[in-house]
């Protein structure tokens, strides 16, 4: 692997396996892992109970948290891997909430303007690993992890998020992207599946000459 510091983000819908893959890749490469704030998030439970009321509050919380983490990642000397990037907040979740009329126009405008100002000078990841999964896979994974506030997530909401991810990934221009279709994978329990992902990550990083300059 290149000796230069590497910054990886793992992207994907709710239940796609981002946290698990972040942990496994961090262990494999001795990268510092950064995980999405879930257990200590003061808005998630309220948000899933009433999206219209709490969507703006939730997105502002995520933006502030991920901005702080992104700055810390930039300053850190060691290579890092991040569970969900800051760019997904505006490109996927806030955009989708606004599209579904669960975030008012003025709140969405305020949020996107704030996002643009805060992220203008941030360094994007060297590599984005996108975990792509169909709705049945996502629903199965969500139920398996057993978070009470996620049990009643609407299937249409997950589908809209998936559509937004596909559009975002197709137009992503910040750096290298690996798309991993996970419907028929079990990288948590299968060494073969995990090693195939590891090999693809290694191959992509090694041929990216930007990491050697």
C-alpha cells in the first residue's frame, strides 16, 4: 500500500453495511475508523416519529457532527476510513427530505447554503466505497440490527434514497469510486467476500498515481 496518508469514505443507504465494512477495513489496513453518530444522536428517534417536524434539526445535527469529524480527519496524520461522508447529507438525505415535502423550502435553502459555506474548503476522500443494495436487503439488515426507531422505516423512503444514491454516484467527481453490489455478499461472515473487497480497494489505491505525489 502507498505510504502516504489515505482518506476513505464508505457510502450507502441505511442498512447497507457501512459500519461493518468500515470496521473490517480499518482492522485490515490499520486505518483509524470514524463512525456515524447514532446512539448519541438526540434527534433520530423523534425524526422517525415525525419527519416533517424534525428533518431540519436532524440534518443540522449531522452536518455539524460530520463537519467536525471531517476537519479532524484532515488534520490527522494516519490514514482514516469514515462511515458515511459529509457529502451524502446534502446530496442524498436533505435533498430527498425536501423532495418528499418533509423539509420546507426555506429550511432546505438555509441548510444547503450553510453546507456550501462549511464544505467549500474541505478535502474530499481519496476513495469512495459505495455499498449498493436492493430494498429487501436493506430491510433485512435494518431488522437484524434491531434499532427500535428504525423498525417502521417506510419502504418508499428507502427506495427514494436508493434512487438519489444512484444519481449521486453517477455524477460523483470528487475522486475515485468503487461500487460494491452487496445483495449476494456477506463480507461480515465470509472471508472470501471480504477479501474480494479488500483486493479491489488495494488495486484501486495502488493505481491511483495521485497518492504517490
